[in-house]
C-alpha cells in the first residue's frame, strides 16, 4: 500500500468517527423509550453480577420476568419486605412491565398492615411515586391513570379533585382508555365533589361509548355490562339531582359529638354520636319515601404526628427510607343507632412489642387525632343518607363541628367548593398517649 | 470483486464443513425447550419470558459463532500456511481480509436466519398468530453480529486467538451496557469531570452493542418508539459505518504485518 493511500485511509477512519458519534447522539434518546433510565450505580450494585451481565447481553426482560415469578413466591411466603427491592429492580430492568408497577403499588398500599389489618399509611407516597414512574415510562397505558386515580378516590386518600385530575389525564393521554375504569371512575369522582352536571354529562358520554364499542363487537361483554351500568347511573343521577334539590332543605342537624379516652398506654377509646337521617324505601321514579334515622355512615379517624405532611415528590427506591419516626393511623368507624365507638390498641405495633416492624413509634412530641365525616365520600355515606343530606352535605348541619372550608383533610390543600362536612380535632401530647391511667379528651 | 467473492464463498464452505451449522441445531432445541418451559406462569409472563429468552438465545448463540469464527479466520490461514498460497496469487491483502470477513458474515447470516425462522414459527404456534415484528429483532441481532465479527477480525490480525477471545468479549460486554456508560457520562456534582469525559469518550467511541437490543418494544407492542423503522435504519447505518472503520483499521494493520 502506498504511503499516500495509508494516510488517506487513516484520515477516512478518523472522519468516520464523526458520523458514529452523531448517530449515537441520535440513537440514545430513542433507546430511552424502552430501556432503563435514570440509571445510577446504586441500582446496579443491587443486581447480582450474573443478572447484570445477563441483562447487559440481551436477557433483560427474561431476567425481569423470572424475578417477578420469584417475587410472587415471596408474596405467598408473606415475605413482604423482600418484594419492594424486587419491584424496584424489575421495573428498572423492564420499564414496560405494567403488571409489576400496578401490583407493586397495590402491595405498598394494602399489604403492610398493623395487627388489626389497618394499612401502614407511610407507604402511600412511595406507591404514588411508583405509579408516577410507571406513567412516565408508559404514558399511553390507562391502567396507571385509573390506579393512581383510584388511590386518590377511594379509601387511601379521599382526595377527589386529584382523582378527577388523574382520571381526566388518563382519558386525555391514552388512545384506548378503559371506559369502565377511567370513565366510570371519573363520573363517580364528579359525584363525590358535588359536580352533578359533569357527572351526568360523563354518564351520557359513557353510554354512547360503551354502546359504540358493543356494536363494533357484539361479543364484548364488558362493554355490554358497562353500558347497562352507565345507563342505570345516568338515570339515577338525573332523578337524584331533581329530588335532592327539594329534599335537602332545610338542613338536618346531625348533633355530632366525639370523645377520646386513653384507657392504657397507647390504647385509645373513641366514642361519639352522629344522627344521620336518610330515606327508607326511596322510589326514585315516584319520589315515594320515608325519612328515618339510618345506619351505614362511617366516621373517619386519623391519628398522626401534629406536623406531618405527606411528602409530595419522593422517589421509589430500593429501601424507600421509610420514615421510622413518623406515626400515622387511619381508620373508619361505622355509625349504628346514631352512635359510634372503637378501641385502638396501638401498643401491639409499638417498638417495645413489634421491634423493627413497629408502625406506631410515637417519637413525636405532639399529635392530632382528627375525626371527620365527609358526605361526599362514597365509602362513608350510602346513597340513602345522601338523599337527605345531599351530595356534599348541602342538607346537613351541626351546632359545633360543621366545617365549610371545603378543604379535604390530609390532602395537599385539595378543595371541594360547597362541601359541608363534620370535623373535630383533638390535640394530644406524647405523654397523653404514652401515659398510664385513664384520661379523657374532649 | 470476483476474488473477494471466491474467498468469501470458500470461507463459508469451510465453515459448513466444520459443522458450524450444528450450532443452529442446538439453538433450535433450546428454543423448543423454552417454548414449553414457562407454561406454568401466567400467559403474559410466559410470552414475555419466552420472547425475551428466545431473542436472547439467538443473540448469544450468534455472538459465540461470530467471535469464534472471527478470531480464527486469519490465524487459521497463517497456522496452516495456506495464506502463503493465497497471497502468492494475484490477491491483494485487503481483498483477502474483506473476503474472509464476508465469508464469516454469510455464515453468521445463515445461522441467524435459520434460528430466527424457528423462533418465529415457535411463537406463532404458541400464541396462535404470527408475529412478524420479531424479524426486526432478528435483523438487529444480525447487524450487531456483523459489528462483532468485524471487531474479532480486527483483533485477529495482531493478537493471538486466546487473547482475542477475551478482548472481543470484554468490548462486547462493555458495549452492551450502553445505558450504564451513558449514565456514567452524565455530568453530576459528585462526579469528577475527568470521569465524565472518560465515559463520554467510551460511550461515543466503543461500539455500542446495546443499541441493537430491541426486545422490549417487540415484547410490549404498546411501547412508544417514535419511529421504529427510522430507529432500525439508524442502527443499521451505525453498524455499517462502524464495521467500515474496523475493517479499514484491520486493512491498515494487516498491510504492515509480516506473514
């Protein structure tokens, strides 16, 4: 080879590295749509070497799948702590494995419980973080939106405006959004915030959407039953809107009272009264009904560190750094015969009994115990009670504890306009909870 | 050109005589095993693991074929002294190298196509409908193997097959971890700028074999890749350009080498 040819070839080689670097710059962002991102060495070190190498040479999804099978075994063995790092590794390896995100978030929401099966609320921010990460990696999958919205809508947060936000995001971002899980959820969340006209419009739209889907595929059983449910709810909403406008006036006084007693260290007794009037045998078509005291409402109760606010933007990590010094207990108490009462023995889950697995640490100096009744919460207020007290308490009043601020308790300031709820807060010190002997708080 | 083709077909013929296609048989058996191995899992898990493992096995088998072929292409000719006979004829050194490379590539292509075909038929039978998109994964695997073959051939002109084996595999593994090298090259207040620039260089200069692993969008059709065809074409261009670089370097070194 002539020297000049050699020089030319060397120059060509060097020049060819320019398009290579450019192509890599173009390829990298596209690869991120289906590869792990925000990769840090702490995630890598968590992965055994053989898995890391396997993942590197093209077995990423296979390894993630096999780890998920192993995770299922942990679940059946009751080894719940081991599941969290597994979910972290699997969703890192395979950011499109929808089941892992959803099951992982459900696991964080429901499976860590105290001795009386009340869930450990400290996990909820991490569950939400996992679902948000799922949405970031899979923005077009409606399951994520319905699950994060449901976490806000139902038992866990009862933050209905945020539930509406996530349901609406799901309908907006997912071309194939689930009419039942997203659409029905959205309509119910509108009902829970007293936005009855929006709820009716949503049910009307859902009837059409289900019908169109069912006509396209007559074997589509979910859409057929979804259409029947939407038709029924539409019909009921229209009639309820009409009757509740009349029936909720004048507001009924529920005469709420509540008392809190410490009967032993970390053992609390809550009791009180709430007289809710509701309908017996309401026939929506004819408006035939009888008003009477009814059972079935539930009063929410939450004990927590006085200064605790749910962290908004945590990341779902291997260990999650669960705040060990934070105490949160939430429950709901059913009202029967106009009274409610429940004993909470939190000592069973205190550090002295449960050790490292303690949920109630009582490390803070000050606590609040809040009792509230939100007539818009579907889990706390049956429809026959709402027939009298209204969608969001417009037919309800109380001499002492009526809260008209509209701010939903323990949310990041979510507000429902026109909401009238009952709310009473007790302020306790650490000594009040840990002390011995009987002590009553009013 | 005819010289190159003669050398390529000779190399392919020799590979066939050395029963390299038997690898395909073993892979086919392995693929058949995985089609039944995960049936106790849920349907979705079963298909995810089957597809990922299947594509992974094809890649891994192809990697071994490419490396073992690539590291021996030139040293074999030198050891058996057949290179003297070839180079004494009107065959230029670069023609010899390109011919050997193409012969190896045809062997890799034949194996990859056969393995891909068995896999596609298996998935078809398992999920009761054909999934032609798997060919995209097989195509990317082939271009990945082309690059690897060129890398092994480059090293084979100046190091022993033993050293070449480990060197090629080392670069393959580093190059497969594109996500890691890219992440390490991202500026961070806790990282030294030297480390950042070092990994930026590694990420840009080392062949990124990780670019070609597109199993994820094949397993999850809902995955949003802005334009899959464009992405595949860009990766093909990357593989061809990088292969050209490696072949040019190999030609430059081989031209100076005493045989």
